[in-house]
C-alpha cells in the first residue's frame, strides 16, 4: 500500500468532484466519465490500461493521481456462501465488508467508520470503541474490491445487486464522506444501483436523516430495537439525544419526501430484554402510521456480551403479534455466523481512541443538532 502518498485518490471523488479535478489540471471535464467507466465498469485501476486516454494524459495522471482502494488483507467464506473480507487501511487499521448471496440477489454490507462511538450495548463493533471516519475512497473502495473479487458479472448478472451501509460505524456521523460514496453507488457511470437497492442504516441520528433526505435518493433503515424511550436509551444511548418521538417524525418526513421512499425498522430480539408480547404491541402502536417494513433480527452473541438470543418460540410469538397488528414483519435469517460475519458481529482491527473520539463525536452531534 502506498501509505504516505500525496497523489489524489480518484476513488475519493464522485462525478462532480472528478469533473472539478480534471478542470483543475487543465483537462476537459468529460474525462470524468471516461475514468468512471474504467474504474467502476471495467474494474481497472492502472491508468496505463485506460486506452482511450492519450499517452500524455495517462502520464500526467500517474504523477498526480491514483486509484487506491483498501487492501484486501483476508477473505473468509462461510459454509452458507457468505464472504467476509478484512480490508486494510493506512495506519494499521482494518474494517470488515460482508457479501451475502441469496437467490436472485447479492447484498454487500459496507462499513463507514473504523469502529463506532455510539456504543450500542448489544453491538460488538460498539463495544470496541472508535478510531476514525473512513474516506469516500475507503467506502466505495470496499464495493470496488468486493466486485472485483466476486467477478463483476456472474452468469451475465452482477454479483452485487444491493449495498447496505450496515457494517461498522454510524454512516450519518460521517456524512461528508458517505454522501459521495452513495452517489457513486447510484450513478450509472458508477455501480448503477437503483435507489431502493442502496440502504443507509442509522441508529437514529435525526439531523443526519434530514440531511440525507435532501442529498441523495436511497433507502433508509433505522435501528430501533425498542418501542419505548427508557429501554431504547439502555440499548441505543443515542436515544437520549434523539428520543423516539423526534426520530419517528424524521422518519415520517423521510418517507413523505417527493420521491417514493422506503424505510425499514431493524429490531434485534434479545431474550427477556425487548421481546415480550407487550413490547410487540407497543411496537405496533408506534409503527402502524409510518409506511415501513419491520426486520426482526435474532441477536447474534459475541464474546463478553450478557445478552442472549430470543428463543424461536418467543420470536414466532413476537412476529405473530406485530403481523396481526398490521405491520409487514420478516425475521432475518442469520448468515455467516461461522465466520463472525453476522449482524452486530463485525469487529475489524483497530486501536480504540474513544476518549479523544468521544469528544469529536459529541461535537459532531452538537454541531448537527
Ligand atoms: S449498532 Fe451500529 S450505531 Fe450502534 S454501536 Fe453498533 S455500529 Fe455503532
């Protein structure tokens, strides 16, 4: 990995950014489109192979720029076909990216931060603290590396049909880097994914939800995990800053936008914590007015956690009550558990810098409020 390079990483730039870059080096802005096609349609990272760029431009680009995705450190393949990559970053950090194949679709779960400062009590990533935000190139670079490893086309179809920003980190606390990466996922010159096939998952950062609504058309997933404030504060401490009523209003506004939007509420079921019939009824009351789907996730234990997964009987009962209450609810099948790739199990590799980062995070939250 080039590490201390001063060359600009073109993966950090979406189409408007690339047009500006080419203008700044005295080149025609349409070069942006050529580069995007090479990088995202043909998976080419070497300027020498970009044969419709003249020799002089290729040489100039080699001096000034590079295409630098995170480095694939390891790849693990689960018995169910799930793939987990450890992606290395400068400074000895690494994040995890997971591919989940299903009939007719392939979902890539992408990380947005090294660790996470939000400290949700049931999450392995949160338990390990926070190091730093990823750059746009490190986010879109995960998709790029996965697409390359999987083969961009599989039986004439793309291997990656959906991207979810549900890996390590809270994407809306890294908005400035995440937004251009989302544009590149959506852009026809990038990965060309439809709005409903790109999902941003948030723990409930209300100002970020509002900013996302104005910026890029994607699907939203909200990690709810509890139907009432006191319990949600225990599970998702961010709830102290943005309580459920405020969050639900932001969600309602998100789906009321000018585009037809979809929203999914994520609810991790933990035995004896949030999985009672009463919780299910409270959830029905809370969600029935918001057009949405409910994703029930059996808790995936990780070393050191005190929580346990709900029993199959309690999960069935919970699902039955919310369905009878009128919600569209599915139970997520656990995937990749044998390689620690299941929801909430991603750990990566990094030094916790939470004390310093906690101050940064709190400042970020204050500033966006
Ligand atoms: S659940 Fe999401 S927001 Fe909460 S600590 Fe884990 S990664 Fe962060």
